[in-house]
C-alpha cells in the first residue's frame, strides 16, 4: 500500500517511535476527509513567523518532539498569539524548555473558534478489538466521564446512538442558543471508524479538543499511537465455524452416553436417568465396557460398536481419557461431542494441553464439541436433558438460557422452573470449540424460544458476537448478565481514551450496540425474563396503575416516570364510565386507589374500562398479599387487548403458593412497584429502540 499514512507510519517506526507527532496525525486525518485546524512544521522562529503570517492571526504554537506525548501537561503549548512578536517569543520559550528533549520544531496552526468542546478517541480492547469513544470535553470527560463507546466498524445508527447516549446530548441538540451540528459529528465518527478499520496498526487515537459548531466542527489537537506488533484483535481473528447446522445438537435423533452407569449417584447414572425420565423419544445408546445394559437399555463397550452414526455423544470419562474417546467419536461419525468431564484448562498446564489436543481432533474431522467442563444441553421441547445433576419434572417453555457454568444453570433451574418455563438451557463450560456466540445464534433461530438469557464471564470472538447478537435482538429480547463488572483493564495506556475505557464500560457499550438488555444481577435478569416471556410488549409509554394503598400507587407513579414512561390519561367519557363503578371515596383516575377495600371484581371492572383507552399501553396492579389467591382466576379471565399486565405483591415470599399460581397464570409478580416499573420500562425501551433501529435502517 502507498499513501501518506504508510509513509508517515514507516518513518515513525524507522525512528523507533510509535507516537505520531501532531502534524503527522493531522495530515492523516485530513487525508481521511476530517476537518482540522491544520499543523505546519516550523523548525525555527523565523519559520514560525512566516507560517503564522500566511495563516493569519491569532495562531497557536505546539511543541513537536519525538519524546513528548502530552504537550499541554509538559508546557509545550502557547495559545492565542496575536502577532509576529508573540510568535517569535513563544517559539523561544518552547525551545528553551524542550531543546534537550527531542524537539524538532513547533506546529503552527490557526486558533480554533470557540464552540462546544467534545472528545473523540480510539483504543483497542482485548475482546472487541478497536473501540471508538465520543463525549463532551473539558470537565465532562475529566470528572463526569460523560462518554460513550462502540466497537469498530460502526454504522450510522451506531454513531447516532453514541451521540444520543451521553448525558450532554441536550447541549448538542440545542440549549439557550447553543447547538452542535449532529450530522457533522456523525460523519466525523464514521470517517474515523473507516480510517481505523483500514489501518489495523492504529492502536490509540485522541482527538481532544474537537470544537463543534452549529455548522461543522474542527479538530484542534490530535494524537495517534501505533502498535508495532499490530496484533490481530478479537474483531480480526477468524471466528469459530459458526452455528450453521447446530439444530442436531439441540434436537438430536440419537444420543450416546459414554460413561453411562448403573450406579446411582454417579454422573453417568444421572445423565442417562435424565434422558430416560424426561421422555426423550430418540434412540439412546449407553456406552460402558463393563455392563451389558444400563438402566434397562442395551449397552455397548465402545462408541465404535454402536450400530449407527449418532448425532450427539455425551462424554463422562476422566480428562486424561477424553482425547482417545473424542477421536473414536469422530471416527464413528458422531456430529456433536458434549464433554461434561472436568479437569481441563481450569486445573493447569496439563489440562490446557489436553484441550489443545481435543480441539485439533474435532477440527480435523469437522466435528463440533461442546465443553469441556459443562453440563450439556436441556431442551424441554424434545425431552433432551443432559444435565449431570438429576432434574425433576420440567414444563415446555419459551425461555432460552446460555450459561458458562453448568452448576449456575442447574441451581437456578431447580427453583425457577416453578415460575419460569425454560425451553433450552445451554451450558458451554470452557467453550473450547462452541461458544456463547454459537449458542446465541442457534437459539436465536429457534422458533420455540421467545426470549434469551445469557450468563457470561467473558466473550470469545468479540466482533462476531456483536453481529450475531444484533441480529438476534431484532427478533427477540436478549437479556445479559455479565459478571466481573469491577475488573480493571490491565494494560499500559498512553492516551486519554484508553484510560477511560475500562473493561465494564466497553461491555456495557457493546451490549447497547448489539441491542442487548444488561441485567444488574440474577434477580434482575430473571425478573425481566418472566415479563418478556409471559407478556406482550407495551403498546405505548402510558401505564395504568391500580392499587389498594395510596402510598404504593404514588411509589408506582414515581417509578414509572423514572423509567421513561408516564401515567396514562383516560378520555372524559372513560373517566365518567369509571366513576360509575368506583366507590365514591375513590377520587383518583390513575393511579386508582381502593384504600384497602380492593376486590378482584373491582379490579376486573376497572381494567375492562381502562383497556378501551388507546393511551393505556400497559397495567401495573398492586394487590393485597393476604387475599392474593382470590385474584388469580379473575385476572386470568380478562381480555387485556394485547397490553401487558404486571402484578405487585408485597412480601410475596410469604404467600409463595399463590404467587406461583399467579405466575403459572401468565402474570409476573414483583415485590415492589419499583421492580415492576423497572421491568416495564425495559420492555418499553426494547420496543422503542427496535422501532427506532428499523426506522434508521429504512
């Protein structure tokens, strides 16, 4: 490749530096079509005066040095120079400070007109590759950290959402006669994204400050840092072979269990028992060289002795034996191998060596491997239960759960199956071959799944994860719980952007970029899943609240507003109709407060009137705990005309049987109005964002 970028980068690296000086950085930016104040090299005071006279005053002088990265901090910047004498004096001042510090001259540039100060930057994340940052400059970035991030490459929709996301967006949109050219900012972000995508050697970039005007912008200062190793980022590395054809993993016609056992309590007994007891209709082949049958089913001494090429082989042998077993599976034509055994990379170097051998085997044969150190797949839609723990009765469901930890999934399944029906649970363990992105892609295409939950500790193949997640989230909500929120990035940073790009900030931004809903904790994730899986999305942002206590109605109203929604307004005709059925002491029309005299029939009649209003997009009903059971059949029988209803029951854990029955009736139950409003707000935001994305695409 030829061009200014390659020439400038080669010269810098040839001089042993990865930091591009300002005039070099701005040359690259201008070649990319970006607006800057320019940067003209002057190697003497006379040169500086000559350039300043050509540019016109006022001007700025900045030190150019091979050894100085942060010019302002080192005292190498002189602003607002009004004439030749000021330029000459400033040059000599800078020279006296930096003469022995690699100074090659100064950058002379025109003084930027005042505007809204913003910062744009680029850094490289070990998971998601190059990441672009945008935010307001000055105190907003130094103290408030009012910035947003996206993984490169970005789309116009990404650029738009980055700008909208910062708290200072109203200032850019227009405030007291001040505004910024948002279209110009979007263009700038897209050009920077293109520049970095074309040149993987760019490690970090700071454009700070950038002044934004009612029309246009100008980049006043620029810094680019190169990566001499130019490592392939997560976005650049070849992804795993993908989820194409994984349906046989989730809906297998035949399963072999290698290590199946007749000894109750052993993992091989548990897995085989689960498959039998949950009514798996496919062909089952227990493999055990020391048994003629396992739990009443004919056994085979080796996978090579099974009379057909099976879809899925579940491996439950010691880690040291798995390479040979997996080799035998591949040779026997097994399509998917699920290694549930532990003792691999999580235990040290020997385990890592075994994993490398396993991966080599499956890649060589074109087989796919789930695990190791996982608990397999559960699919209630076809009776597949591969869990290493005995699983009680399960209902068919529409919720997908992807978890790195099998024990995590099993623990939540045990209790949540009473109020949440899982369709597919996929545990991925050490994700040697198949990973969370493969699982998300496959489950996202499954017609039986309406909402996906993900428990993640990290992500492999970051850019592919974004692309797949974005596609899935357009069709169904994806709720993610990512642990390790406080983990700090452990890498040396030399730019402002990199210092702001903590591990968790990047994950949060990437999840937003992909349209995912991030949960705070397990309770929050499953609170969202219960609503998304059982109720339709809100028709609009208007909420109708019914309560038996005024204080709880007020709490609901506050929480609704705080979560980006509002109280719905009934028409005068509907208000008159509602007054005729309400007790005379009830004065409010929303929230409707029955002051501890609430009956199921009153709630029914109130809903049947309110649901006629086009302004009512959803319902929150706060019910008396001690008579919760009396509401269930009534609420189940109402036609909500496509609007969601969420129930609030204080201290619901003390009426758990009635709570479970209400959940089984399809109405999610929350302990406080705040919880219900937060969930409803997330549902409305998902619907609104999905609509906005469709509008942007078209």
